[in-house]
C-alpha cells in the first residue's frame, strides 16, 4: 500500500508554477525600472535635469542705481540712497505665526499680512522693502529664524515738496517712475538691472561649488535740469503768500528764460512731499502748469494785437472810437476800466479795453486770428519734456460761430490754454518773435560721463519789429494801466493782466463768482531775460489779475532778476 506524504506538502508541479510567477513578476518589475531608467536618464534626461536645476538654482534681479536728478547748479533734487530690504526663506521657519507676530511691530505691518508671506511655498519672499538702517537693525537684533537682509537702493528727495511737481516720484518697491520727470525719463534714469545666480539645497542653503554668478547692474543716467532752486523757492513762497491773501483754491507760477526755452521755476500749490505720500489725495500730484486748461482772458489780447500789427492792419498809434458797449445777439460786451472815448492801440492794451480789442479783432477776422493764435502755440502742446501735457483747445476757424466767436476769442474766451502755453506766448514776444520749445532738462549724463545736451526747437512767429512794439505796449500796462502792482524797482517791466469768469460744465454757463486771475510779463523790457506767468484759481479776495496775481508776479520777477544777476535798467 502506497503511503501519503506529510500533511500540507506541496506537489512539485505546483511549486514550480509559483517560482515561475514570482520570476515573471520580478522580471516585469525590473523591466519597468529599467524602462524608467531609460526614460529618466536617456529620453527625458534633459527635461528632468532642467527641472532639478530649476529647483536648486535661483535667479535674483539686482536693481541698478537710479540716476541722480540735479538742478542747473548741481544741487541734488532726487538721489538714490542705501536702504535695507528684509526677506525670508519660509522653509526655514517652523513657527511662521510667532515670527509674524514678532516682526509686526518692527516693520509696522499687521501680523496677518506678514504671515501670508511667510506661509508661501518658496525659498524667497520679501518681508519689508527699503527700510531705514536703524529700523532694519532692530529686525536684525530680534534674531528671527529664516529672516535675511539685502542692501537695496531707495529713492529720496532732499528738497521735499519744493520740486515735487517737477521731479515727481517712483514706485517704492521697484524704483519705477510714476510721476513727473521720474516718469518722463524713467528709461535712462533706471539703468540696466543685473542678476545674481545662486544654487541652493531644499533647505535654502547655498550649495558649495554650486552655480554662482553675478552680472553687475549698470547705473542709470543723471539729469541736469533747467530749474534754479533759489527761483523755485522764491516763487513757491510768493505764491503761497498770494494764495493766503486771496483765498484762492490753487495757484501756478511758471518762470521761463525766453532765449533758451529753459524753465527756471515751475510751481503748483497746494503741494505734497514725495518722501511721504501716505494719506495724500492723488489729485495733488498733478502739475497744473502743464495739465490744467483755462481761458486766458485779457492776457490773450497780446496775441490779437500782435496779429493785427504783424498783418499791417494797425500800428501802435492807430486810434479807435470806443463805444459804450458792443452787443452781438444776446451778448453784451463792456469795458471795466475808465478811459477816454478814443484810444490808440497802445492805450487799448494799457487800459485792457475789451471793446477796443474786439474792434481790432473784427479787422482780423476768424482765419487770420486763428493763424496767429496757432503760430503762438495755442491749441497744441508745447512738447515740453513732461508727461501728461494738455494740448489746449482752439477750434478750426470754419467751426467758429458767426456771431460772437471772433469778439469773444479776441479777448480770451472760446480758447483754452495751459499756464505753460500762455507763458510761452509771452516768451515769444520777449524773444523778438521767436518761439523756443520749453524744456525742463538741460542735459543727460550717462553712466560713463558722456553729456547729451537737450536741443530746443525754434520757429519765427512774428517779426522782431512787431515783438518790440508789443513789448512797449506791455510796459504801458504796468506804468499807466491795469498792471501797476507788477512793477519792480529798478527795472522796466511789461506784462498783461487777465481776469476770466470760469465756465461751469454742469450748468453750461459762466460762473458769476469764480474767476481765474492771471498776470504774465517780462523784464527788462528792451531785452527780456525772464518771463513770469502767475495763475490763481478761484480767488475770493483781490479777485483780478491786477490785484490778485500781479503782486505775486512782482515778487517772483524781482527774485529771478537778482538770482540771474540781471543789471537794473530803470528807475
């Protein structure tokens, strides 16, 4: 009898099957591993290598030193100073909530905002940008884990609000120009950023002998402005006193050198401090000298008279019988100064006669008047090197109304200009009839010291003879007419008052209460070296060009002539 083997013994055939199954499984597994190795180390080797390198190698931008902005005498108006930026490696911070709580009072930010940054899945996050060194030192002394420090350039404005509307400011975190010349010349000022390449391990530590390279940043170009700080200061002080005296909402002063087109001063008030803009209404950033439009009123009479002289329609001694009023349809034009019944062209300017100017304007007609207005630069941007310049408003002559448009335009209505554009009109007369493009930058100096001067465009608008005759008429305004408050002791001064009712867009009518008061003039009258324009928005007291703006003009003109060393030429 054949006996059975031990209980549970496996039959030989079944054991071999299991071994085959295990072998096949191992073969497939090793095949998969081999295939994966071929894919990883062969077919997709470059892809995985790049991925790994991307995890290890970090590229950080090195900010370039932004160029310095100087005034015409080398005084610094915008500089780049050292500051300290705090950054973190979140992977090294085990308790981000505690670190955020400790950082909050040191950098002046809510703990929740800091915690959001520290919880990022990254080895590099900014915690606070461009801190002062003493503030950064307090953070260093806290000895917080995962917190590091980086020297970073910061923009500073030594004169604060004095030149804010000209220089502008930059974005704090990246020094990108946002306003003013910082924006206009952002590219040359910014320079070329550099790059830091560093290889780190998963914990953010630098890998010895890993990739490490630095491409140095190239510093930006410097700007040398036309602004003379002493004149800018005098204009600011005089304008502020004028605003306080008249209760005006705002004011603007432009000071030009007529032969070169250089802007010696450009002031807008109220102002702001570009070093600390917290809580500032962004409307204060606006440089009203180049962005705001107003109807020039009686300062426009210079253009009307110059056009008639240049066209040969009148001379300074041509006399006009002045009526009591001129009525055109429903509009009545009157004079607001007492004068004889007959006025010469010179007296029309001196007494600022609306009626006399309208009679001269009617001789010109729409097309001839428009031609000269456009030639003087009204209705188009000056091309000044400043962002956001308004072009002005000057309709085509064929679009002028057949009734009151010639009369109204001849005395400064139906046309809108910026303070700079109107200052340039007077600078053209001061410069023997040659219009020179206004500019704020004298030269650009690149990182290697090469200087690139700014070239201003020029064009002849009226003859030197016409310009000279108009200057003498403007002198009569100050000596005999409405501009007596604009006189400057020791100098022969000429200029023109302007008082314009403001147009209310909501009602579609001119306001009976709000006016724009202005005075624009030049000195010395035979060879003007300075043109000053003053514009006051909505003065409550002394609400006219003669009583409100002219005294400000006199203060600024006197300071400018003295600062430039212009010798006296009068009594």
